[in-house]
């Protein structure tokens, strides 16, 4: 085909119409699932709560109300923006084809592709309907087998997820980082403070495997290393667990940086051990020992609640003939040598653009994981 042929010949109008029809159907379905009328009513109710005098006398409740209001308003604006753009799309194509202008048609197709991507993200949101999906998330990364390479890999994963949060405009806060002696980290825990962070990131839970030429091996041999990712929902105030003081061992120490170097000159970091379960949490991100203790207790309570839920799920699974799919063990493989490939072992989603993935571009993997989870739960 020569460059003098009209651009419209590259994309048959029938194909365009089919894509527009499919997109319109999806937008309508999303509106039904989101229940826009109920969202508008909820906004009115929350606005009334937010306008109550002395709202901030109870800071926890005020934070809950304002955060929920902001989240629902943002969600409604996003959907209404999609509806508006959807109604404009057919007009763009009609104008472009009527004028026979290749540049206008190219712009219309670009907008169509952008809309398909946005609607796909909204579709994923409608699949996040689990009990805790709309919560914020606590993410812990731990190095596994593989020595110093595994510690380095755990730090690479920490960067991957924080870059993912930054790309989406999500606020996050690193509560604790335990540095390895030579390089990398033994573990890190951070909170993702965004609506639906738990539902979104929970599909990342499991063992992540890295294959590469080790930068720490003077013979440049290939090394396989592992790191584990844990994702749990943040507790709401009403879900606090009463923990007897006798069940806790609380240690204070100085915060440390890479290589074990001291960061603070006072014993402000806090480590709490829950003796009955052996669960250990720590926090060193604040200068105040009291603040670090409060944060560590919140993390411990979230882990204890998750531990209870896992025990309950295990009991239920033991009554079934099959579990319907496991979330444990290895879930994704990142190969940097002898070829470049990231592959999810549950969904078969894969890409050769390993550098983009390691820089936090994991939307396709997360979306595929959420769809896979929905399929598995429906089957079971």
C-alpha cells in the first residue's frame, strides 16, 4: 500500500463500528455494576456527615468520612468522564470520514484506543467486589533462597511496587526496612494508602523468581533467586483486636540503614513479637518511639486478623474436594538471562519488556491476575 492511499483504508469502518458497539456495551455494563444512582446518594449522605460541626473532634471518624467521600466522588467523576468521551467518539469518526481527513481519522482512532484502555481498567474495578478489596494494603517483601542475590531481588521488587504506586498516584509509606549485610534487603513493609489497593495488589501475593547473571558472582554465573510478597488489608478502627500485654515482647533499638549503619542516634525503632504466634513486626520510619510503637501495633493487628482469616479458609478448604486454585508458592518468573521474559505462571500473561516491568509497569499482569481470580472463584 502506498503512502498516497487514504488512511481510512487501513481500518475498515465496519471494524470501527464493531469496536464502538463493544465499548458502548461495556460502559453500560460498568454503570450497572457500579450502581451510579447509589453512588450519588452515598455522596449526598457523606457530604452531610462531613458538614457536621465538630466533625474533627473524632479524627478517626472524620478521616474515614472524608476519605470515603473523596474516593466515591473520584470514582463517579471517572465514570462520568468515560460516558462523556464515549458519546463523543462516534461523532469524531463521522466528522473524520465525512471530511476524508486521514489526520482526523488517526486522532479518532487514537482516542478509541485510549478509551478501550480506560474502560478495561474500569472493568477491572468492577471485579473488585471482595469483602476487603476496597481497603488500603499492607505489603511485605521478604528475600528467600538465593543469598545476596535474593536480598538484591527483594530490593528490586520493593522498587517495582513503589514505582507502580507512583505511576498511579497512590500514596505509600515504608514502615520498616531490614537491610542485608552485603547488598539488598532482608525484608520491607510498606502501606499503600489508596482505595482498592488491597483488592488490586493482593493478586501479587506469592513467590517471585528471578533468573539472571549474578552481579555478585566474580565468575558471572547464572543465579536463580526468590522473594516472597505478602499483601494484607489494613484494619478499620472497629476491627481492632484486643491483645493481652503478656502476649507481647517489645524491643526498642536504633534505626539502621544499608550495611547496618545507624540512622537515628536514639532508640526510636520498635520491634514487637506476638509470643503465641511468633509473628514479629517492626517500625522505624518515625523519629518518635511512641509513633513507631503505634504503627507496629496496627501492623501486628492486621497480621493477626489475616492469620485468623487464613485459618478459617484452611478449615473450609479442608472440607472441599479441591481448593480451586492455590495462591501460594511460585507465581511469577522474571528471566533476564539467557533471554528476556516475565511470565505469570497462573494467567500465562507474559512480556519480553523486562525493564518496563521492573520499573513498575505491571498493569497487564495485575489485570490478568484479577480476571483469573474471578474465574477461579466462580468455578469453585
